[in-house]
C-alpha cells in the first residue's frame, strides 16, 4: 500500500508551484505533521506537512523543478516491505472515484489555462519597444509603481501587508527594500481610516497609491472614496484636487465566495469625479497604471487576481503610458462586436476563436481598458461596421457598464443595429462557494458563443 | 505662552464679534430665501475657534465640520466671499458649487468644510501625515463635533495618528447636542477627551465659553503636537445658541438652559476684560461694533448682488 503526496494548492488561485526544497529524502520515515518540502507558490514560499505516515519510497521531482501542477504526485510514501511488490504491480493505484476527481481537476486547469493564462496579448504586436522577455501582470504593476516612485518623491504606497509582507499578492514586492518605510506603509486593517488619511494627504499635495487587499474591502471606505475623493474638486470650485490611485484585485478569484468575489466596475464607473481603469494584460497594466499614477484625479484601478500570473511582453520605456479614456481594438472583425474588459477579454478571445472555427464568424473585440471616461466613439464606430453587439463583463447585470453601453449604442447607432444588443454578465445572485456553482455564476466561453449565435441568428 | 497684549485682545473681540454678526446676518438671509439648503450657525461657539486662532501659525492646516463659517472668518478669509458662497454665487469660495457646508481655501490652508459627520477626521490626519512626510514643522488642526465622536472612522484615525505619531491636534467642539440628541443620550462615557486614552493620546477638557481658557489649552496642546509627540485631543465645552441647522426649532432643550449659557456669553467675557484692562474705551468698543456691523452688512449686499455661476460651470471642476 503506497500513498502519493500531491502538489498542494496553497492559495485559492494557485494552479502550479515550484519545488524549492526537499526536507526529506528517500528511505526517511515520515510521520503526519513532519515537514516534507518547501513549495514556492505565486505568492510565497511555504512549508508543506505530511498528512500520511510511512517511508519515503520515491521523490518524483527534484529541487528546483518549476511549474508543477497542483494535485500532481510529487512523492510516494509507503510501507518499505511492500515497496518492490507495489512498484511491480502498478505505479499509481487509485480508486475509480479518485481518478474521476483528478480528471475534473485537470480539466479545470485546462479550461482556466486555455481561457486565460495561455492566451497571448495581441495589443502589443505593433509596439517596437517590446521587451524580449515576458513578465507577469503582477511584475508589470510592481515595476510601474517603482519606476514612478523613482521619479516623484511625493508618491507613496499604503495598504494592508504592502510593506514587510511584500504584498498579499506580491504586487508590492521589494518596494519597501528600495523606498523605505516612510514611502511604503503597512496600515492596520482599517480601510475607512487609512483611505480618509490618504485622501487628506492627496488634498495636501502628496500622491498616494492605496492598495486595497481586495476591492471588496473598499466598501468599508466608500464614503471617503466618493464623498471626499471624487467630489472635493467640484465642491471647492476647482481648488482642491485629489491625485490618488486606489488599486487592488477586483472581482472573483477562485472559490472565495460571496463577500470576497464582487466586481465593482459599475459601482465606481457611476461616479463623476472618479476615473476607472481595468487592465487586461501585463502590457496595458503598465501603460494604464502609469497614466493612473500621474493623473491629477482620483483613479480606481481594478486589477484581477487570476490575471496576476498572466505573462506577456511589455514596453519597458519608463515613460510608456496608455491614455485614459481610450479603448483598444484587440482584434478586428466584421461580423459582430464584443465589448469587454479585464479578465473577460481572455474569455472573449477564446470565444472568438471558436466562433471562427465553428461558424466562420469574424468577431471584433474591443477591450475598453478605461471604464470611465468610456470610449463610446470606438464602440459606436465598431457597431457601425459590424451591426451587432455583445457586451461581456464579470459584474452583476443590473446597471452594469454593459447596460450603459447598450443605452448609448441604441441612442446613437440605432439604425446600424441588425439585432438586439445582448449583455453577458455574472448571474444575478451572490457568488456561491461551490466550484460547480461558481462556474455557473461566472460568464463562460460557451455563454459568449450562445450570445454571438443569437445576435447573428444562428440556430 | 506669550503674554497677550492689547492688540491680541482687540483681535479676539473683533473676530468673535465678526463671526456673531455674520451668522446673524446669514440667518436673516436664510429667512429671506437668499440662502438655501442646510445652514449651521456658530453663534455661541465663537470662543473656540478664535481661541485656537491665537495660537496658530499661518502655515498650519485646518479642517473642520459643516459648521464652518466661523472657522473661515477666524482663518482671515473674506466675509464677502463666504457669504457669496452661502448665496450660491460665482464669487463664493467654492464658486457657488459647495455651499455652506463645503467651503475651502487652499491658499489659506483651509481644507473644508465637510458635510459628512466624521469624514474630516481621517482627512485631517492625512493632512498632518503630509506635514510630517514633507518634514514641515506645521500641524493640522482637526475639529470634530461631539456627534462624530461616536463614529468609527474617528477611532481609526486616532489609531493611525498615534501609531505614526502624526502632528494632528484634535479639537472636539462639544456643543452638547448632535442634532437633537444630547451627548448623554449618544455617548457611553461622556468624557469625550478620554477617548484617545486607549491609543495613548493625551486629552483634556476645556471651558469653551472662555476664550482665555481655550487659548491656554490650545497653546499647550499645539506645542506638544508641534514638537513631534504625536496627536493630542482637547474637548472644548461650548454651546450653540441656535438649533442644529436653520430648520431646527431646538425643542429638545429648555429655555433656561439656553439663558444660562447666554449669561456667560464668550464675547461679553472678552469685552469685560478689555474694559477692565483699559485696552479700549466703551466708545472704541462701540466703534468696533459699528464697523463690524457695516462690514457684514456690505458682505450680505455683495453676496446678493454677485452673479449666479454661469450655466457652463455645471460641467467644470469635475476633473482637472
């Protein structure tokens, strides 16, 4: 009887890990609770404990091996006397149930990877200053903050775990080391207070970057964001501006359920005085974050936890920026327009690929990049060309960004529409915990394909 | 503390009187329909802001609540432009877009005028953070109403200010009522100045009807904060003669209570001292009274004559 030790998932969004160190070797006796390995995740390096007992029969990976998928066997333990017998029998003995579970899990990774992480961003193809290496979105965000902090001493970062912990999602990694504790500040878990403090600092001339560990917690501070940050320029007759960036992950991660999986794009986009940006790739994350940091107005910068690991080429010019209020035509097409932003860009691209293969539909994809002020011109021009429109977004359906797009398009391009506009949103319910329901809740590639068939009247 | 001289006494008297006359005139204009919306008067509380004013450096910052007209006058701002904001005109400090509760003067380091109870407290703490970040010797005076002292963000701000040793002086203007609810009915443990104790913030209670007591406390507290010791709280016991806002008949308190406070009127206290010390004659005081009345009267005329904002101003100042 042998037991496999599997690569554990050490965070909600971890799909693979690196084996930094073995703390056991072949032949060792292992008891439950013994430390067996150090695993590096997307967020940290963590020690893993054994839950089963026995002698280490085999280590299936060596130290330094990277990108080992979650749930892949990394070691085998068992009774040493049965070792040879077991090995001769079959290497991986499993009940049918286990195999099934593993298949489901494998499929889940496959879907996520295909839909999100393996899609290469296209926007940057024409950029002559592209980096040769690919970096992750989290690195792109980090680098941009560091570049701007080097230029302007008025910029400082505050938030929960941004300094000594290096960021809950490692987006502020090494910033404390470079810029010191006066400019990289760990706050207590006190959103209302430290957001108000940052707003006051911005009124007085500093340029805070405020990280919400996730935007779900920004609700604790929403009065300061809207009543103070967004409105004071107006209420002061133009005297007091508020140059601040509120940034952090927005929307669903993976199975963190109702209170930690909300999309705030339409909430903030409704507010005059705020600008709202939502990057979808490392490339535009760099360009947009630079614009946000240097903008004299309060900017809501909606990142996405699942996208933090997305790799892509970037423009490494320290002055490279993407203008606020400009959408990107991610893919040109003539048959229908998909307007989307943030993580749904990747799903929309996958849908477009399948629509081409299955129905020979040539889809145009617009990545909004900025939600407020929204680039209606690019959307309208696209609809005038394709005559069909789908909006795809993670937010709840009622009063979403897509709702406003539908309103403006029917008003300004009514005669160009050949079919009703269809919105693809998350389900109109709180986010469930169960992975099966979570999948149903979120817009999937199939939902986008269904919407595309409807607007093109394909049965 | 430096000894107050004749000029200081006259300055205190003039400012307190100017605030009183301004507020009376604002009430009149409100009654005539020239001022709309919410309008919160400072009558009775004049010794608080004027007392603190006597200890202030002009590069210090100030942030306060929506009961802000008196604070602006004490900051040396022009009563004409304050009144013009109340009437919603283009010459107002916020060009007619802020109104009574939302007035600012960045060049005078006056950061509002905040309409949301408690919101100015973290903001003032952040302004103090900036003074420290920029290594300036200035402090931020953050005024708080007694009502806000039950608001969570105030304690979050206290924690941050103490944790980061920020140069912020919290001044609680305890005028006994948060709208119609007395402090005793709203605050468990009514010594509001003690509410920083858990964070290690020193605090003290001061008689806010007596400007000399306020000066003494503000001077001591201001020095403590300016010397880099972190925040300090003073709770100033004061009283508003009028209701919470213009539309409040103040039926939650007795006439006797009001009359008792009027007997210790803060302006009268200063006037008596001036006469006693022979810093001015009755006649000279009379002249100050008359000049003040005239100044405020002309401010009201200015505010009524000033133009309404141009229509296109509706869409300006949303972004910079």
